[in-house]
């Protein structure tokens, strides 16, 4: 659990990670959130931790939304990234981006990152945050959640099924 108001720690191994307010390292203002591994074994075999929040999506339904912020990293052994997910009332994922295709690795100075997703009308919940696999530390600061125009491209690798074939493929395994 996180002691930072409105935020929580989840993932496959939340006990391996911690989040604190940092008054010495920040991008803007006087504080940032520091999310770091507590265990040397954090992130092994596909394990990860997230520092996140979730909220109802009704105010954002039918809109293109951007979750953005500034992130600084130190010794991230796996990878880290902002993430955003949109779910329906049965917790089926409707849209998702975790920056895995443009991951934060190693040690980096403050950089601006963003996830942009369309929020379908049937959406129920939006989740936002930062995730990390493996060991290391990331700081997140100066975040925004805002509507953007359709001129801003959607990010992420989970999209509607537009690229799927219209029928099953190679069912006899002979091709």
C-alpha cells in the first residue's frame, strides 16, 4: 500500500516495491513521488510493481485522453514506463499502453512521457500510473490527465481488432 494520497502500489509483487514523497528530487514544485524496488529479486520472471490510481471514466467517455508526466530513473535493471488502461464494467481491457515499446531503462534525467488512449463510451474505469520490472528507482512528477484532439496519435500496442484476419488461419499447420 502507498502512503501517498490517492495512489496505491499493485502488480504481481507489490511487496517488493515502495513509494514515498521525495522533497530532494523533483522536477517542478517541492515534491515528487519516488517509486523503487525494495528487493534484489524484484521483477524476476515477468514480475512487476506499479504505482497507480484508478477512477471512474464517465467524465471522459468518448474522448481521447493523455496521461503525461516527467520521469527520472536510476539503475532501472528491467524497464519502467508510464501506463494507462481503460476497462469496461466487467474489467475487460478496452485500451492499454504501458510504454513497453519505448521503455525507460538504466539511469536517465527528467524526460517527458505520455500515454494517449481513446476512452470508449462503454468504459467504466481508467487506471494510470508508472510501472517497473526489476530493480531500480523512478521519480514521477508534474503529471497531467487531459483531453487531446484526434490530431494527437493514440499510443500503445493494444488497439481495436482492426489488424486481425477475418477468419481463422492455417488450422492444419501445413502452410
